[in-house]
C-alpha cells in the first residue's frame, strides 16, 4: 500500500495518508452501529511490485507466514455478509495474487456483497475484467502514481506503466467502474494535473490523493521521495482547480491535512471501518499499530464491539499525542499492540 496523509476511502499498497477510500462510507462514525459500514480487507501481503511508498512493506516473497487459509477467508466473507456489512474492499499486497481471489469475489457477489477491488493493475487481463464485470463489483481502484512511464516506473518498482494502462483500458472495455489513486513524491508531484486529466480520459469515476505518509517503505526511501512544502502547495492548488473543472464528471477527492490532524479527528469520531490484515488481525486504522481483535479466534461481531471500546484506550490517545512531538512514530505501525 502507499504512503499519503488524507483519510482513505479504503487504499492499495501505497502510502497516502490514511486511505482514500475510507472517506466514502468510512467517514461515518462508529457510534452505536451494530456492524462496520466498511471492511478494508488486505487479502495477502504478497505483491509483484516493490513500491517505494508501500505502507505494508509488501512485495515479492512478502506474504505473511500465517495468512488466513481457504476456509478462514470464506468464513470471513460469509460473516461480513451475515452481519450486513454494506461495503467490502479487497486489497493487499496485491489481492489478485491470492490463489482464491476470483472464487472469493464470486462467492461474495453471489450473496449480495458490494465489493471494491484495490489493485496495482498488473493482472487486469481481458478475462479478469470480464469476471469482475460479471460479479458486478462496485469499483476497481488502481494506483497510478505517475502520469508518465518514467515517473510511474520509478515509484512502483517492478511495475510497468504500459501494462497497467492496458489493464485500465480492459476495465473500461468491460464497463467496470474505475477509480484512480495517486501518491505524490518530489519526482511526480508536478504531474498531478496531467494525472487527473489522464484519469478522466481513461473513464475514471473518482480520483483520490493526499499527502504521502512517513511509514512503511517510505521510511527507508523518504530522502528520495518526500515532496517539499512548495511542491505540496502547488500540488493541492492544482487539485482544487481540477476538482472544480471536473465537477459533475469525475469526483476529485483529496485530503490536505497531515496525519496528526486525521488521527485527532478519528479519536473524537472513529470511522465505522475495520482494517483486516492478511492473518486476520484487525487494526483500528492502518496508520496506527493498535490491534483490536483476531478473526481467527473471534467473530467479526465481537471484534467490532471491541473496536468501538478500543478507541477509548488511553494508549491510543497517548500515541497520537506523541506524534505531535515525534512524527516519526508512524514508522512503528507494524509493531502491533493489542488493545
């Protein structure tokens, strides 16, 4: 996944501040809801890319040793549907590398699940897109961190711009709703206007972006990729203009505030969102290290109940407070702390 700093409307393996997709159903607060409104499920940590900004540090050979087995993934999908979770996102790593990916998609779709797929776009063959269309997935979000081959391939190591572009065109030909996610760096921020225009050309219904987070792979590559304040200023100015120019034609969503602001908001109003890791652990939010349950041992319903309590744990508030003094604490998100 990538590394940015807006709330996410659910995210791929990039590092855009929380994940862009969380802002759609996810911004509704948890309150007294009997189930989450959104399940952001990382099917596997395995990925064919090794992106500079990946939150999850996924890549070739990076699958967790204890990822959920076949029975467990279908049980989880069934449990989410029975609990009436209205929106389920499948991400990774690269979700299409999961050996039961299409079986799971078709299983969920046949039972009424609204599914979103977050992918790097490398496996969007004509046949794959046809199957996604037949399953009537709600949308497919593709990470396109560059408007040109040069910047895209520099950011998404082992990725190929032309291959991903062809995959996106296959989606459009199959009439599958497309969303684009874009993570800014110092070498691609200047392409943001071109990238938004390209997304619209490709038929995207939504475009998401935000600040890239200092976490995951970005901790090791920050010196190569962190945009300057001046670059961010121009970047967001351009997005403001593009949002207005595409009004009614394509949603241009971005979050200008940093991670600390987002964490404060979540403390006050937790989003009705569960982040499910490939091994069944459930995090409060992808940018924090706190785990509120284990779906290998607990029901989704009980984990959801604990999620709402866990946000009140003083350790969570303290961690957010510590971020004010030491923003680098985001590098600790994989040091799982059970609350």
